[in-house]
C-alpha cells in the first residue's frame, strides 16, 4: 500500500483459482484476487525455520518483512538452489517410495536430522520439521496399504475411514522412528464385510510401517488389533466400557489414547469421531478424576534436599528417567486439562496455547511450561541421539554424573515446573 506495508500476495495459483478457473472478469484488480492471509518471515530467521514454515503452511512464497516493510521474497526454489542439504528432495523420496523402497526414506530423514543437529537448530523447530516428514511417511504407508488391498482384489475401502496416531508421533515428538501406536475408525455400516476389510487394512498398515522402520508395538496398540479399530458405534461402546470399569489398565489406556492425532482419511469421519470423544469424556468426570489421581500417585519429587539424593537407586547411581519423571506427567496434565476445556486431537504445545486462550493458564505460567517442555525434550533427544551414534540401545534415563552442573540445575527447574502443573490439575479436580 502507500505506506509500503504488505497487504496481500498474488501467485500463479491465485490467478488460476480466482480468475481463470472461474472464467471471471479478466479485468479484476489485484485487491480482488490477492491472498490476504499472509505468512511472512524476518531477515534473521534461520534456514530451517523458513523451511518449517513452507512445510507447515503449504505455501511456495514467503515475503521477507522487516519493521512491517517488505525487503525481499523467498521461494521454495530459493532453498533448493541456495542450500540443498537433502531436506527438499526427501519429499519426492517419500511420495515416490514403493513398498520395497520404504527403508530408504528412514535414512533420508535421519540425514536431515543430522543436519539439524549439526546446525544446532532449536529442539522445537527440529521436531516441527521432522514431524512433518514423519507425517508424510506415515500417510504414504497408509496410502500404499490401501492400494495393496486393491491390487489383491479387495477393492477400495467400503466406507469412509480415519487413521490416527498415538504416542510420540501424535504429540509431534517423534525424534527417531520408534514403535507403532495407531488406530482406525470407520463409518457405521450394516455390511458384514466392512470389519473384515478393515481388519486386513490394519494388518497392511502395520506391515508397511514396519517396512519403513517402525517397530511393532509391544503393547499391541495398533490398528491390526480388534481393540484399536472399529466403527464409530464400536468406539462409543468402547469408551463406555473404559469409563465403567475404571481399572488401572483402563485408565492407562485412556491416558495413552488422549494423545491421538488425525493423519489420514476422511475429515468428516474425524469430525464425527472427535465430537463423540469430547461428549463421551465430558460425561465421564469420575474417569477424569481417576486419571488425575494417577498423577497424584506419581508425584514429581520436591527439592528440599540435594537433587542427587532424590534419585538414588539401590545401586546409589544418581539418575532420572526423563520420560517417566517429566514428559509423561506433563503430557497427562495437559491432556486432562484439555479434555476439561473440550480440547482434543492436539499436540502438547497446541494444548498449551488453547489453555491460555480460555484463561486456564496465564501467559507467564504457559511460558514456564513451554520452556520446561523444551528442556525435557532436548535432554531426551541428546541422550537418544548420542546412543544412536554409538550404536547403543536407546534409553530415557539420564545419569547426573554424565552431565554438567548447569544442565542438572536446568533439569531441577524443569521438574519443579512439571510439579507445579500437577498441583494445578489436582486442585481443579
């Protein structure tokens, strides 16, 4: 505009969709056809931050804005030509991968991961980028599974369906390929063949994910298991069973389930399923209370005494399980608070933003939690990656004598924040 401030952008896609495809008046002015919802970057943004914005928002042009004025433009092609470190070509690698070529994708993603770690990209941004790649890989595996059944003569899905991830993949925390956690939901039908088809599809999905590098879940939380697939009606009955029994196992199932995230299928099935989950949990306050009670039974240690003394084992080793003592309690608290406010199908950071929007958490508290979350994730990633490079089995246990003093202090502050979040949840219930 006259003040040199950005108010819109026109790309070839805008012209095709808003003028040519609609046979509109070709004398239309720029203001009528421009995209007004703008994604921009600043000159100081890092390469991988810009890359994450391209992935996340599905755009190919990003204006560079400094002090509200346009100073440049970055395109998808710019990133390829200026600094191609394998991150861009991997999209084609994923989309073109056949069943036999799926193992290649894992190596390609790990190459990108190596670059991100070498460039010391923040933990949150690293996971945002890697999650987008893993999401594409998972969707591609499901798509290959569907077409595999078609080639075998079973045809296409008889009814619409939705496929969801659970666990670290659903939370956007998947750093390296781990085990499978997923389930299937499909539309109600009187056709007896529907369940048989989706039983086969569940098996195919597991097989394709395993070919890509995902190990089978030891707890069998996969769509190949009858308990983790079903029609909308089946799932409604399943929830009722969970809520009525309220055993420790059912409560753990509920906590694991609440991290679900829609990745593939029909959006209308997802909307119907998410609405049903919200309504089911809304009428199950007792179950939510028992879920919170689990947190009360597993409190985060206080720090009146030396941090080292709090985590001594029988062998007097000083250690902490970053997963059990920090990440899981944080996830559970945010998930339960989210359910109380009607939030479903979100990552931890999305839950945090939502809780701030409705006034459940203050901006200051949310900032502390976000920092604690990043500290916990960073510690877990560094531990896992170092063991991966050394060819050792992954672990989430951190030995204090293996880290620096300031890192121990950071972990201490992080755990205090998680403890405060636990106390906030328990006070609510």
